[in-house]
């Protein structure tokens, strides 16, 4: 479900005080019906349901109208590039197919983006599977050689501490 759809549903539900029955459709440029009657918390709570394009529309409208700092801060945190071109419009099946050919960096971007926005269990499970498969397919690397801390500290302390003068 897109963010805009979720906010529209929330705004148009009878339990929401922001929209009254018989309200007109949103004017041109208004992100959704009843937006101007939502307080900052209500707007911020619904932002994670929206695509990047929808967030851009909300930000543009917010800046030119109410200019609420808390809303703009949340938008700034949420705005970013999609991990794959057109990601917000992709179905779960399309994302899963794209992950099959993805490199490790893209897999991590998808995981982070998905957690931040839709948080779909199907996508996150596939991300975990693909991530594990990619890591398992890499050749094993040898761990770094053991270097005791005492040898480093002795050398940096100014000499060999093993030589001690014998008592006379």
C-alpha cells in the first residue's frame, strides 16, 4: 500500500476527525483530502506509507503552506533515492526477481529502504536469503595474522623490556 493511499484512507475514515463527510476532493497541489486539517503528528505518522514521489509532493506543499518544522524534518529523514529504479512501484515478485541479480551493496540498500518504508516480511525474508547466498558464494578469506598487543606496546614504549639489570 502506498503512503498516499494509506493517508487518504486514514483521512477519509469516519473515525478520523480530520475529514468530515461531504468534504470536497483535494484541490490541485494538495497531497490528499483533509491534509490541511491534520496536525503534525498525524502527517508524520502516515509518511512511511508513501513513495518518494508522493513524499516530494507532500514536502513541496508543506513548504509552501504550513511549513511545519517537525514535518519537514521527518520528510528530510525519509527522502532518499530508491535502491532500484522505480522501486516504489515494483511488486514483491518484481523486487524478488531483481534481488536475484543484485550485488551485495544493492541488497543492503534494499534491506535498509524496505525496513524504513514498507517493511514487507516477504521482501525482507528474500533479502536475508539472497544476502546469505551471496556471502556463502564468496571465497573464504584467511583471518589476519595474530599480533600480540604486548609486542606493539613494548616497541612503542621505547625499547626491549626483556633486558633487566641483574642485582649486584
